[in-house]
C-alpha cells in the first residue's frame, strides 16, 4: 500500500513500472523561457532567447546556455540584470538580431560602444567599430544649408543668407555667383568676408558662438504672516537647452544625455539635464567657457497648505530659466 501511495504523485499518473517512473522524473523543463526580459543599467529589453545566444562563445551565449537561471543576477521583478550602459545596449541587441552594424549619423559614442562590445565578447563587432570610418558625403548643396526663411525665421535645410531663386541674368556664365550671393559673402565694410559661417562658428574657427538656456523647477514654503524664513527645497534637476555640440563642450561628462542620446551635434535639444544640482556650478562652467548671462525669466504659482500647528503656509512653485550667450 505504501508503494501504491507513493507512485500516485508521479507525473502522468505514475501508473507504470519503475522504469517509466524513472524516465518521467528525468524529463526536465527548459532552463530559460523562449522570451527573456533583460534589465540593462535600468533599461528594460524584451527579446527572444535565440537572439541573445546568436553569437557562440560570447558573454550572453555563456549566460543563457552554460549557466542555470538561479545563478544569474535578477532585479526586483525577476528580470535578468546586467550592470552595463542600458542605452548603448540597444545597438548590441540590434547587432545580435542580424549580425549587421547600423549606427545613426553623427554617432558620438562609437568608442564607448566598442568598449561595450569588448565586454560582451563580440570580436566581429569590435573589429567593425575599430575600423576606419568611411568618409561621409560632401557638404550639402547651397539650398540645403542653414539659413533664413522669407519670414525671417531660422531653420535647418533652408536657403543660406542672401540666397536668391531668381534666374541668372542674361549673358551671365553658368558658374558665376549671383549678385545676391556675392553681396552676402561680403562684410558690411565692403570687403570680402570669406565663406558663410554657421551660427555656431566664429571667424577664427576656434570657438563657436551661440546660446544655452538652463532652467530649474523649485519650491519653497513661507508662513502666512511672512515673518519666518522661507524653507527652500533642493533643486531636483537642472535642464539644458541649446545646440548639442555647445552643451557637450561646456558641460562635458557632467551632462546627462540619456533622454536624447542620438542627437546630432548641429541640432538643438531641450531634453538634456545636468548630473549635479548646484546652479552656481553650472554658472561657473558657463563662465569658464566664455558665456555671459543675457536674460532671465521666472514663473510661479502659489497655494496654501495646512501645517502641523494648524496654521496655513504658502507653498510657492516656480520655474526659472537663465539664458547665456557667447559671441
């Protein structure tokens, strides 16, 4: 009777002999699911297991073929955790899907991505990232350079300053510049001013001009009678708006680009923020780079809140922006 009771709990009913019970108990479920969730530096990726093991002898291949699931680090939600750059891992995963390297234009993180490829032990990707880059296309034609619209607004892929769509005068050679372009290439004093400059270039080419706006949201509490000192809360985040190349030049490694990682250097962004929370430190960096403040604006709202001593306090919430310029 004891033997019958013990076999009752075996898989598939346990009605067979000892041999069948042994074979059924030896059958094990697959170690890893077909769909795996990865937490790479706080960024979550969901992919197929066959994708992460597509390159034999790589780090991910060993993790998901040679190790047990319980041996791998996991986050609080059970996802497999990798303490690496979560934003660059998107390119690692793209490479694992079809073994092709496709990067966006103006990709400034090539050396960092090569370091990630070395960590994940992808020698072919390391080789491709270390190969000399193919020269890109030449400068864009005049009609696609930065310029001014007819209504006076700036924009990308527009006509340059002084460009005219009028037909060339009769008798003029095909290669001769139009009078409007010739006028635009001269300085106000009448002398030749050289080639047209983009708004971020200076005449000597050593320093770029432009604007950078930094902003922050803050709140502070003050008593209803305005007699007590204001209690200012810590600045949560300092945002940076402006041209990508200028922001990286001024703030360097203290600039957090995680919200807009692939922005080309000559485009503008309003999604960067700083890794520190001290306005004075931001001011010092801007001053050291030759910027000076030209404008400041602030908006705010006020609300009343009951405090512990049954009195009402004013809670002010404000957003302040500082505009800096380098000529």
